[in-house]
C-alpha cells in the first residue's frame, strides 16, 4: 500500500503533479517563516542568558581607604546617553592581582586607559571630542569582545581609574568576583516584554501555519474522496485507505519541509539583520537548534497526515459516504454572542473605577478571541447573502452564492489570520497613544529641558561653592537657561511643610522666583516672594513622564516663602535648543551627577522604546502571519480550481468569459480575507479604546496606529491578493476546451 500510495502521488498525471507542487510550496512557506521566528527567539534567549557583568553587585566602600591587603576591585557601573543612545559605562580600579575581569577582555584597563565596544569606538572617532570623548579620560587600549555585548551595535566602555577616583564616585562597589553571571540576566526587565511579544508571535503564527499545512494537505479532497471510495469498493480496507492518504499527504509535507529549510538558509542573513529588540543580534546566534529542525521536519508530515485522515472521514464510514453528501447546516446568529459579550465586558465591568479587574480581563479577552473564530463563518454567510442580493454582476453572484453555501470552508482558509490581526491591532492602538502621552508632558514644553540631580542618600547636593561654580559654567553657554533647585536643610523643613499624621513630610526644595519665571509651566511664585519651597526635585527625578502632569504646577499662591542663601545645590533644570550644546552640557555635568542627565523627551523615549520594540515584535509576526495566510489562500484557491475543473470548464464551453471566471475566484478569496481582517481590526480597537480611557492620560489623546502597523497589515493584505492572482493563469489552462475530459 505504501508503494501504491507513492505511485498515486507521483504518477497520476498533471493534476496530481500540480497538487503535489502546491502542497510543497505551501508547506515550504510555512516552515521557512516558522524557522525564522524560532531563530530570532533563540538569539533573544541566548542574549538574555549571557553572563551579566553589568549586574555584578558588591559591598559599598563606605569610609573606604586603600588597604595593602585588599583584593578584588572597585566598580562603578552606570549609564550615559549620547544623541538618544544609551552607553553602558564601567569605571573600575584593581585592588590586587586577582581583580575580576569583564567577559570579553583579557585584562582590565589600567588608570588612564579604556576599552570600548566596536560600535562605540566608531562613534568616538566620528563625534566631536567635546561632545563625547571628553567624558572618558585616558587613551583607548583596545576593543571589548563579543562575550560582554548583547549585539554588534551595543555601546559599552570600561574605563580604568585609580581606587581613590572610583571610591569617590556615587554608587561605587567593592567587587571580589563577577558573582552574578549565573543568576542574573543580561537584559533588564524588558525581557518580560519581549517574551510577551514572542508569546504573541506564537499565538498569531502557529495557528495560521497549522491552517496552511492543513489546507495544503487537503487540496482536491473531494477528488481524492471519490478515488479512495472507488478503491474501497473493489476491496480495500479502511486501514489501507488510511495508509494511502497518509503516504500521499506526508510525501508532499516532507518535501515542503525540506524546501522550506533550504529557503530559510537563503534568507537567514536577512533574518539576522532584523532589530527585534532595537538592535541586531550577533549573526551566529540567529539559528534554530538541532532539535527544532528535527521537530519541524518531523512535525509537518504528522500534521499533514492528520489533516488528510480527517478529510477522508466519510470514506472510512462507508464507501458510499461520498455519494451521500448533504448540505451543511448554515451557521447560526448565536455565534456572534461571545464576541459581543467580550467587547461589552471591556466597555463595562473590566475597568470598574478606572482600574482593571485582571480576572475579568482574562475572561473577556478569551471571549473575544473565541468569539472571533465563531463569528467569522456567520458574518461571512451574512456578507455573502447581502452581496448576492445587491449585486447584478455574474461573477459577483457566482462567488457570493458559493460563499453563502459553505461559509465555514470559506472562512477556514483565513481563520489563522484573525487572532494575529486582532492582537496586532490592539497593541498598535495602545502603544502610539501611550508614547504620544509621554512626549506631551506639560504640552510638550518640557521636552528639551535637561534635568540633573546631585543629591543622593546622605548627601543633599553640591556645596554652595561647588554649586556656584557649576552654575557660572552653565550660564556662560549662550542660549542656555538654568533653574537651580536647592535642598532645604532637614531642620528647616518643618517650618515650610507641616508634618502629616500618616508619615514624614516629603523633602522640600527651594527655587528662586527670578529663575522660576523662565519655566512658567512649573508654576508661579506668590506676589513679592523672592524664593519658594516645594517638591521641585521630584519632577527632575520622575522616570515616568505620564506622572509629571499630575505634579504640576509645583508653585502657586500658597507656596511658602523661603531663602536659597547658603543652601546645597540639589538639582538643575536646563533649556537649550542646540543639540551640540546639549551634549556639551551633558559632558560638563558628567563629573557632578549621580545619574546621567536626560531631557524629558529622552526619558519618554527610553520608556517608549521598550513599548515600541514589543509592538514591532507583534507587528512583525502579524506581517509574517499574513504572508503565511496568503500562501494558504493561494493553496486553497488552487485546490478549489482543481476540485471545480469540471463546472468551470463547462461554464467556459457555454460561453462564459475567462475574466468572469477569474473574477469569481478572486472574489471568493478576497471577500473572506478582507472581512476577517476588518473583523479582527475592529475587535482590536474595541479592546484598546476602553484601556486608553482607563489610563486617563492628561496630555494624551487617542493616537492612530503608527506606519509600521499600516505597512504590516496593508502590505500583508496586498501580498495576499497578489498571491491569489498567481492562481489565475492556472484557471485558463485548466478550463481549455481541448481538455474537457473528466473521470
């Protein structure tokens, strides 16, 4: 029976060869997309699990003094910024011969030396020295190896200093070994967001790929049912028919899997250049594991065999089961109830009192996703019947009647796209609104304001002398406005902020009214006041721009008067519109600050970048899913042509133009595709809108999805329609009157 199955698959004429070719193409496309996704996930996992020298912790050298018996090293790790890019910086000083070494270096740099990553070395060579290189004392001793980096574009520098210099830096630690390499990840908390993005990819990609493989395997199922039923009538058993169907399906799926593997090897260099996390992975990491290759090569034939056996269930019941076909019952209107219930829950009980109920949110999301799959066939039937009632064209009428007769089969070919488009639309509707809200703090008037803090635990800020010196250097720059924020001594705080019964009062700060007038968005001083007290430093240290609007204004008629004389400088806010001056100011402040100074726009950009990366992961998967769905549509359209060769040929013999038949095929494929995309996109916006309202962002209004969303969705739909058009030449050849011979 195995030999007979191979013969039926390989030597049954042009129709069998065309069917086998379509199966190979469909499965190859799905396998290539799946391997590409697995490769990117593997690269992310490998990067996320690399030794995390940045996470190394140690003891604070409080009251530290050089000890001849000390060993290890003093480390100070922090982040710097240049032109919107993050620079990882480590200042280190060896205390003995057994000082820990950063992975990727053979030795740590000595005082007056530094090692830079290849990307940062190139940036140091191209940027003006006073804007970047002046921040890093010493000369370059070499390049940092790949073991210390998460990708070829990462900016990292290791600066060698003396122990006294490192100990004087805020946040310095005495380190004996890089102890966190086995327990702490290299990527920060954003790893969970990326895993969520790949989870979205799994849901959005695996389903359409399974639909694609199943659709490809079930090509010409009606013709095969008739043939296998005839074989049963001459004595074949159910088991023998199962063997024939399994061999037929597994052969095409295995050939398609091997072809997909070859296609993936050709496109792998392009996949390695994809910036899923905002930066490239090392190319050697972008590859599936051996077991993943084996699982894909073995899983595709298994899925194909299962789909083939399911398609022959009537033959297994009785050899005459094929002849006893009855019209399937039409889908009922109840199918839309779960979808409406899920959307209604998002509009109501999920966000009671402005806060989400997690359990109800999960239930509502499940109802929406299940409802999309259930409602699709019913909506397809309704749309087809309405089209048939309103249309006057022959092609539209034929297509609408066939869709209305079997809406479940019509929607099945695009059902895999629904979840991907739904999830992608939800994310694409949320992210731009949140990003826009972060970039519109105080109406956007603070975007170019650079904030720098000098206070830290145990230190209220720069001394009056050091603060005056810094302010003079800042004000000497043309086009620069400065708002000094002074720390009010602890003993004087009770005079300005009365104690609260629920805890200690917040630490107030003092600003001079003449300087505050240059930043009117922060508030106004009372009439006649020279300086006022308040929580001004909170706005400098706010790491979420969406909360800044809730703090404003910081000064008003009720602000208590104060004096800035003799106070330590806790923070400064600086405005300048020249990007080069901004980087020079950042370089100047690097020697004073605890953390790298950032503008409000940069703070928003850092947070928005995380959301955007996760959005891009999801939308990239939506685009790939649409490509896989397009292949499934092509396979389904091609299979439909094979199954309807006889009626189409008779229609052509009766005088129906070929363009009319082509329009029928195009409409039968395009209507379910567009309907599924519109249904999923509408549900996505329906879920996102209540969440946007619940966030209650003061400065943000609803924003349209970004160009990546429209490019992914639009290009995917366009590619799907173009792929469907590739089946039309097959229609012309199959319905040639000279070939009007049927079994």
